[in-house]
C-alpha cells in the first residue's frame, strides 16, 4: 500500500512516516510531493491501515501529527479467507446416500458471509450453477448421466473475498453425508432349478424345488404372497 502526501514546503528534511505501525521511508517524488509504501505481512493488524506523518521546520516547530487523509481515502487490511459453516450432500433417490443414472444430487452449504460474489462449485467434476436460497445458504445440483464415474460423488467449493483471499477449497461435508453413484444393474452369472424328486426335473406335492443362482447384487425375493409369483406358479401348474 502507498501513502501519498504534499507539504507546504516549509519543513526541514524529509517527513517521518509510519504505515500500519511500521516505520517506512518517505520518497520525494516531485517538488513537495512524497510517497511512502509498505507491503502488508501475515499477522499485521486487520482493519483500517493506520498511518502517521510528522515533520518539523528549520526552527524546530513540529507539525501536528497527521493521521487522516484529506480525500477520505482509506485502505482496509483483510487476511482472513472466507469459510463454510455447514456442507451436506444428498440425492433425490429413495435412499439419499445412493444415486443411479437420472437421479439429481444436491449440494447444500452455508458460508460465513465474508466472500465476494457467488461461490464456485463442481459436482462429479462438472461445473454447476449455484443458487443463493436464503441469507448465506446456497445449493448446487447435478443430474447424473450414463458414463459418469461410479462411486462417491465428488465436489469442490471455492470462494474468495473482496480483498482476494481465497478460501481453502472444500471437498468434504461437515455432517459426514455422501452420495454414491451406481449405474450398474444387478446381474446373475448362473441360474439353475431342481427338485428333490428322484427325477430332479419333476416335482409332486410335497417335493421341494430349489432355485440356485450366483448374483453380483442383493437379489429381490418373490414369496407366495407376491402376485407375480402366484401368477407364474399358477401358469406352471396348469401346464
């Protein structure tokens, strides 16, 4: 940051300047005009950057110390990046922790309000639109497509404040919520049926019929009360 000032020329030597409490060198740029600069450091006091200008004349008369600008200009130091206070993710599947092709995954998050503009979000590697739903709360959604990467749906949230401080990219929820994408349908690798009759291809009343299969996913069982099973059983019985 740079402080610029002009004197009436009656002082002796170079005025003495501090910026943010730090002594700095004043440079005579032209005539009675001077500048003094300071590079802000981590740990410097946040807020309005203070300054002082002191000068004396040849007789030793001290100027009243100057601590304010004449044009109302000011500089505010901010080294604190924005932060999120809550992050969660869910799908519109009946199980909100799972998603299939066509399901929509929604990321919800709340900021501390110190950011500038709208945070930037990706879901599953795709840039998405962020909507401010209320106050400092935002949502972003993505509808999963065939070919998207299966497994945990990744996300990123980025934000910056007016001073340009970038928030550390957020890639995890605050409530341990997650969504896993699965576009692979169940499949059977082998299916066989047999009865405990002496001829395993036939069955009489009282015989037990056993269906055997290998599967990659949790199967869906059909019981005697299942209308589909009752119809199939009736059809087979009539043959």
